[in-house]
């Protein structure tokens, strides 16, 4: 997703495989723990990898349906499957059922190549349930942000460096909103709106996309990211008029109406 790929919004999250190796005696190996009795540290390590890894190597706007489907199958088999094997093996009982639901989505993606299957309500419910558990047990910093037409609310001035869960609640009754997290280039002191304008309304050389998530009206989204010290901004690129019924909208991007918020990571 740098540019269009980095903001391909069909995925439930972006993931990467994580090898969790147990230590045994010489010439022996430990048997895996029974399902539901996973170690919380191993689970959180696997889940962090799930949340913070790069997305699939496909441009959702320019690729053909066949190309997208082929990448979906490869992505599920090569990247997601090893990760989810680790998640299921390490998941505590409280989050095992939700992890299994998401694991079934990986199996379906491997068979169909359809990234949009993760939009099904059962996957959203499983992801939310798992995320609630993760926030309570994995020690990530948390930033809760509200979105209205057209502004962000409750954005702190400073955020601690490290792993942070940015949670977006869309308080609009009608419009879709986005939480694109941009990092300014070192030495870029201009306000984020000036940087966007200089780049023709896009992500340019003075900004880097860290992560992005969409929330329909009355719904929520989140992004778990590793952030380094520097200057950042939340930006909504969604066009005015974007609703569940008309997701492409028909107006200027929300950031042009002032939907930006800057913060510093220390």
C-alpha cells in the first residue's frame, strides 16, 4: 500500500509470518501446548507480527481481477498460513475461538483469492473480539480517536514511541472516514496540509504512509503500528459524500475540509 497499494482497504489486516521456536533438551523438542493454553508472550509476539507487517504486493486500483485473485492465493499460502499456525498454537483460551474464525478466512482466501471476504460480519466480529483482548494483555500503548464530519477528536499532542494501537471511532451518521497515519520527513516543518498541497494532494517525498484504516458510519477501525520518534499526522483522504451506499463519494477529500490532526512521537 504505498500510494494505492498501501491503502488497499479490503484486508482485515496486514500480516507476516513469525517463527516461534521452543527450547528443548539436547536431541529433543517440546510438544506444542494444547489449544487454548498458549503462552501470552508468544501469542502477543505473533499477533504483533500479524498487525504490523506489510500488506500484499498488489495494486488494488490498477491490477486486473485475475491478478488480485492470484496474489490473494499466494499471500494466504506463503505469508498468512505460517503466521496463523503460530497464532492458533499460542492463542489463550479467551481468544482461541476468534483466532480460529480468522484462520478460516485465511483458508478461504487461499482457495478463492478474494480479499473482500474479510468484509463479512463474522470476520469483523472476530477481529474486534481479538483486538479487545490484545489491548488488555499485550502491553501496547493506546490512542483512541473520534471522527466526525470533518474533523478528528481526542488526538493527543504526543504519543510514546514503540507499539501503539490507534483506535478510530466514526461518530458520523452518514459518511465513511479514514485514519491514514503519515510520518513527516525529517526536517519537514510545514503543516501537513501544505505538504499535501505541494504533492498534488497525494503522499509525496516529505510524507510516508505508516498505516491506514477505514470505518463506516457508526463503526470502528484500528491500526497497530510501530512508531519511531518524529512528527506525524492523521489524514482522511476519503472524498466528501462517501457513504455505505456510495463509497466513492463525489466531493473533495475530507482533509481539504480540515480533517487532519498532527502529533509528535517521543
